[in-house]
C-alpha cells in the first residue's frame, strides 16, 4: 500500500515539476511601470483645470489606463489558465513573424522620444510663462502622449495582444459626400 502511495506521490511531483506554468513576472513588471506612469499622468491632470494641457494629459491618462487593462486581462488569463485568443475580422490573430525586429524598432523609437522629451523639458524649464512657455509645455505634453501611444503598441506586441490602428483615409480618388458651393450651402441644411 505504501509503495503505491509513494509511486502516486512521485508521479504527481514529477508531473507538477515538468508542467509549464505560465509566468506573469514580465507582465507584473510592465504593470508596475504603467501604474507609475498613470500616477504621474493623474498628477499632471490635477495641475491643469482645463484647456489644451488638461486635454493632452487626459489623452495620455486614458491611453495608459487602456494599456493597463489589456495587460491585466492577459495576466488574469494566464493565472486562471484561460486561453485568450483574439479575432480580427473573423480571423484568429497571430503575432507578426518579425515580432522581435518590430519590438527592437519600437524600443529604439521610444529611446529617441525619451531624448526628445528631455530636450523639450529642458527647453520648457527656461520659460516661466507667456506664449513661449505655453508652447514649450505643449511640446512636452505632445511628446509624452507619443511615448504613451508607442509604449502601448510595444507592450501589446510584446504580449501578443493585437493593436488596433486607425485606418488611413482613402486616397483622393473618391469624392466626398458633401462638396461646398459658396453661397448655396445654407439650403442643404
């Protein structure tokens, strides 16, 4: 009897040790970074009560929150052994074959943007206010948003989550639905 129990326990430990439990360490690390950025974006949003800075800070904040939600969904799927798959236009999403190359390009672009952000912040620190101060702060906020968008794309690609981009407008071959006719447009409304 004890021999059978020993064999069963040994088999369970062997199977347990050989199984491939998903690790969420990378996602946890990315989530921690995103949480820090969310706190920073919320502080920035609290600084400005309205206007262009508030709008730009809110765009950044919402982008970061969306990124966080998507990573948390992936993590929860791993932890609960729920296979997550994504479909686009009825076809199952598969990561691009050149994923590693794309990740490296995105990482390089992010480094360039970080340098641009440092330059923009240095330039912004020179001005106490006025038009030049507003323009320099707008530049800082714009670069921060670019970093948030690019980082979102990088993280989703890294964790095999599809990234939806805005489809470009059609070429100039098609005519718009409304063509202005000066002086007569009022009748169309």
